[in-house]
C-alpha cells in the first residue's frame, strides 16, 4: 500500500467524522437504555398491582368474613399504594421512585379498600372482606 499526501490528510478527517458520530449516538443510546429500564420497572409494578386487584375482587365476591392471601414482590425504590381517602379508596396506585406511573380503578366490581396501605419489597398481603358503613369493603394488611 502506498501512502501519498491525499491519504495522510484523509485518514484524520475520517477518524474525526467517526468520533463525531460516536459522540452524537452514544448519549442517545444511553437515554434509550434508561427509558427502557423505567418502562420495565413500571410494567413489573403493573403486574403486581393486577395481582392485588384480582385478590381484592376475589375477597369481595366471596362475601363478608372471607379471607385471601397473596404474595407480592416489588423492586427497591418502587411501591404500591392500595386504597386511600375519598375516590382513592377504590384505587391501586403504582409509584416508581417518586413518580406515579399508573393507577388501577377497581370499578368492576366497585371494591372499596377500607384503609390506605403502602407496600414495597417482598410481602404477603391478607385481604379480608369486612362490613363497612355503606355495605362491604376489603381490608388489606401485611402478614409477613
């Protein structure tokens, strides 16, 4: 291979263009990776919220005095807020970090959670259908 003046100038230009392309694309790829990680965490949390919703509905349908348990596993820095005050008594909210990423409204059937509980980590939850002032509600508590 012969090296001439044109090749000596062309090689640094090619290297500069290659590094410029890398400098532009690497931050974009890092941002996409972070967004993907957040989406996976939110999806996993939504699965756990659906498990809680199905178990609460099962306890509600079984009637007053019925008790069911379920296992939930929620990643570090994430949590579920089950129930609440007012209209939040019919919801399960998913929180990733400090941001609310979703909400399940338990409207079919209209299941009221009697007290608010925040859940994070690996836990066993107990769902008990209890008599409420206006009918029945589901009481959620931590077993382990």
